[in-house]
C-alpha cells in the first residue's frame, strides 16, 4: 500500500517506508524463526509484527 501511494503521488518517503517494511519481512522469513501459519508455522500476526520491529 505504501509503495502504491508513494508511486502514485511521487512521495519518496512513502516509497522508502515500503522498502523498509519489505526488507523486514524478508529478514524474518529468511530466519524462519517465527512464521505465520500461511508461511508454514503457527505464529500469530502480532508475534510476527513484533519480530519485524526488533533491531
């Protein structure tokens, strides 16, 4: 959503936010430490979100 709005309205900051979120998701998935059921595990969305916020 951030990527779409950033592209549509030429808002570089929203486009950057979308990249940060995408990278955080990629890192968590690569670690395979915590995944939601749809990705092959049993973590809740809140747990996955908290994992993405960790440094």
